[in-house]
């Protein structure tokens, strides 16, 4: 109850578990709200939200109303405030920011959020949320609904990408040249009992590439087309020594979209494995 939006608390815990900076990159951050009152274009309507809160307090005494109202308002405002503070703390790294998502279903024209104890309205609230998610709502514009669906598509791709990670075996200096050659394994986190789901991923023909800090694209060569019984496959790629960090990316739609796999970006130069 102390942390209405625990995103910063979760991020602190991540750093505590993985204190080494090169080992604790965020794969994805998702903050889910409880919905917000908006106009047809998705802009927040603060007065409408406040009106619904007041309606929900009508049966309470004046003192309890004031205490409850303060608590509810602080809770609602702190969630967004906490999220904005968290995003601000990340700086301007676009690759990091695109992994952070705040999802709040907009309840637009003719719709309203449930008051504090109006449990009977939950069914209608859920129905409207599903309409928005399926692009069939008439309370908010198609543009708003399309944006929300695009956000969910991005989240789905990033979650799938985070199933894959790289285990490094060796990092060779290529006989003193300007590049280093990385040998290792691409692995999938799915357990052996998820064979059917893993085969479904393989039918999407996953391909990988390496992007260095200079923006150059490097080929990531797989040893074969066959993944072993542990959902692993040998991989090799080359990156220039002057590159501060690299990203290994995956595509599951023949190159239309590329998303960073788990554990990246990270620095490789100078590490011993």
C-alpha cells in the first residue's frame, strides 16, 4: 500500500540482485494502471475523475470523506508522478526508453471509471476495456485505439525477444586486429516442457544480428539451423574493439521488426569469460 506504483522499487531490487552494471540491463519495464477518464482524443479529464471520486464518498461522514479523498487523490497522482520521475531518471537513451511502457486504458466520451465501492459496474468497465483493446470502442478515437494496439504489439515482441539470451564462451582478439570475435550460444529460457511453444517460435524463422555502439550492423552466424534439446544453438559474431557496447537483436517477422534480446546492450571489450 505504501507504493501505489512500485516501478522504482522493482528497479532498485533489480540493481540489488545484479549489482554489476554490465549484467543488469533492463529487458522490459511495464507499469499497468487501473484506467483513466479521458475525452474522445484520449486527453485526461481530471475534473470528471474527481467528480466520480466524490460520488463514491457520498455515504461517508465529512471527516472520513476528507481523509479518504486525500488518500485516493494522492494514490492516483502518485502513480503517474512516480512513473514520470522514473522515466526522467533514465536520461535520453532511446534504446532504454523504448523498453519502458505505461499502460492505462482510456475511458472516453460517455464512459466513466467505477466509483470506490461500485463493484456492480466492474462488468461494464471490463467490457469497455475489451472494446478499446479490440479497436471497437466508440468512446475514444480510432487513432487512440490504434496507438494502444501498437504499444501492445511492441510489448509482445519485446517479451518474446527477452526469452532469448547469449552465453559467451570466448572473446578472441582476432590476432591483434581491430575486431574481436565472440563465440557462444544463443539460448531460450523456455523449459523443456514447453517444446510445443518453442517449436512455434522456430516456425517464425528467428534471425539474429549485432548492432555496435557506432550503429553498424554485424552478422551473427549460427552454427547450424538445428537447435539442440536444451533450446540452444552455437553462435559467432565479430565487433570492432572501439565499440563501447553492442546489442544482439532478434526478428520473428523476416526483418520487419528487430528487438533486443535479454541482457543487452552490454559491453564486451576487455571482459574475460
